[in-house]
C-alpha cells in the first residue's frame, strides 16, 4: 500500500517537474528587452485582412511580411495627439539612420468615413514621404483590431460632422514574419523608441 | 465728429471679459490638408468674479470647439466641453494632452509664423487673443 502511494507520489512529482521545465521553455523571457513597451513571449499570427493604402494599392497581410512594421492607430481629425505622435515618429525615423529602411511606419486611420485614402496620404506624407497611410471598411478594421489588439469607438461631437474617435494609443510592432510582436506604449520618448527599434531590427537580421 | 465716428468704428464689437488674460496662445503647425488644428493657451482670471467662457470663434475657422483629451486604460479619448470655468483669480491651461481648442475647417492652410485672431466669449463680452502658428515639438 505504502509502495503504491510512493509510486503515485513519484509520478506526481515527475509530472510537476515536467510542468516546470515546459513552463520555463515556453515562458522564458524574450531575448530582447525593450524600454518603451512589451514584447510578447511568442509572436501571434495575424488573420488575413484587406485595407486600402493611400497609394491606391490594397494593403494586406502580405504587406507586413519581410520587414518590421510599426503601426500607429489614429485619425486626421485628431488635432492634438495624432500629429504629435506622427511628428515623433518622424524624429524616430531620422534617429534610426540606415535602420529606418528596415522598418515600415504605418498610420492606420480608424475613421474611414472622413479619411479617404488620398487625403490620408497627403496628411501622412507631410510628416514623412516614407510613411504609409492605410484605412478601410469598418468590417476589415475590426478584423485587424481583433488580431492586433486595438480598439476604437465613435463618440458624438457637437455636430454630426464633428464626431470624435476614441482609439488605442499604443504603437503596434509587427515582425518580419507578419506576426504581432508587441506594443510600444505612451508616453513615448524618441531616444528610447530609436534604441528599442534598433535592437529589434538588429536581432532579426 | 469725424474723429468720434472713426473712434467708434475702430472700437471692438464687444467689451472685454473682465479679468481674462490669455497668454502663450499658439497653434501647432499641421499638414496643409488638415481639416482641424489644435489651439493652446494659458487662461488667467485676474478678476474677483468667476468667469465662464461659453464659446470661442474666429474668422479663419468654420467653427471652434473645446475638447478634453484623456488616456483611459490605453485608450486615447476626446470629449467636447461645454465651455470653461475660471474661478476668481484662477487659471485654466489649454495644453497638449489635456484641454484644447479644436479649430475646425480652416479657411486657408496655416504654416509656422502665421497668426490667427480668436475671440473668447463670456456672456455678452469677449476677449480677443492672437494665436501664432509654431512648429510642433515632438
């Protein structure tokens, strides 16, 4: 009887040990630590989606592959934080030097009703000609939102035309395999963003 | 008589909001296609009576709204404000990341160095302030 108990005990102990080892393997800290946000332990796959680029071309999951992407969710009728963040991303792009060519900055508008791709492109390219501006139907934005973990909501304004949009404020990091890699969260510091992005780019090259 | 008439014509349409001082009034430069601009300033009430600013307008903009920006659980939120209250000897900052003027439908593009006159209404009075456009500092 006590022998049987002992073997059960050993078995249970062994199972716990396996669990701990497996946990350590799965949950081991990411090899890159960033200051400006959080990297997921494992990049998450993204479902297919179809948006419109300001260049008139479709913007799909395939456009996220082959390079790092930093996606900023906002809208152009946002006078305060959106232009400030885009101006900051311009400073980050400059700070990255040659590495800037390995990262695509994407301004994703969640206000397709007012942000037509053309106007959105003009607005975005004022900050940098290399920034990509995309938007699309709400159904597609919702798919991407569910995959990338961003949310947005329309809020009534003083007039029907002056409605406001609430939106997630984090910058979304996509790795060169088009997987969700993590988030950079405000308040943003240009130097920290530059050093984090340099680390990511160098690690994956 | 002519002098008197000229004086009357040059007089502002409104009496100033008593005690209201508007300083550091500026507009961050935005893309020429932007259909909204932000307006920032420090508002001080030097008077012994509380002030309520119920509206802001300017000839260069289709309309002007007052907004409050905030961060709630990672969400950037904006809400329209029904005017601004300035207690006696109190102040309100219109600043990045907080309250701001939302200058809608500019009648022409603005670039750094330009200026625009905005009127802050408090009941039947109004105080004008000159807002200068400056490059936004990230």
